[in-house]
C-alpha cells in the first residue's frame, strides 16, 4: 500500500517537473538563479576570508538573480497571453459552428 502511494506521488512530482521545465524561459531563469546564488555566496566567502576584491562576484551574482526574476515573470506573462489566445480561438470556433448550425 505504501509503495503504491509513494510511486503515485513520485509520478505526480515528475509530471510537475516536466511541466515547469518545459519552457525555455523557466529553464534559463533557473540556471541564472542558481549561478547568481553561487556567485553571491562566493562573494561572501571572499569577503569573510579577506582574500581581496569581492564586489565583482557579488555584483554579477545580483545581476544574474535579477535576470532570473525577469525571465520568470516573462514566462508567466507568455503563459497568460497564450491562455487568453486559446480561449479567444475557442470562442471564435464555437461562434462559427453555432452560426453554421442555425
């Protein structure tokens, strides 16, 4: 019983991951996000160890984090635009089929 439940949850998680990672903007945003986190973390490490200039790593990291945020928002905007376009096409075809029937 527990194995079946666990396998169903894993399949749901796999399907969700495929849906999320299916768009190029989300994938690019995730790469930028994790790269930015690594650079910001490296900047903090350099600053705490007093190894030298850390500003470049932190600046580029913050810029990458901002870019990932912009890409994520862009993917949401595109998804909403696609949904509205799909609904519009559906209403248009429904209206045409209704007028052909009458």
